[in-house]
C-alpha cells in the first residue's frame, strides 16, 4: 500500500512567474500558452491528477 497526496495542489504551470509565489508545490514556467497547455496536460497524466485553468496564464494540477 502506498501513500497518496489528495486535495492539494501538486504542481503549478504558469507563463506569469511574477504572479505565483512558491507555496510548496513545484512550479513550472512555460514560455507561451502552447507550452503551458502541453506541460500541464503531461503533468496531469504523470501525476494522475486534474489540470485546472485559472484563465490568467496559470494552470494548477490537483488530485481530488
């Protein structure tokens, strides 16, 4: 039996690094919107989470 992290932000992907402060979740900085989407959805699959678009150039990956 393994340990799982639930109900937390497990990763942040952004193109606006000035708007996000490190709060414990790994942060990935993308160069443009296309890279933002690609990175977020790849992390979503790897981390078995869900990507949520905050509509400000930032996406979070969470596990519900």
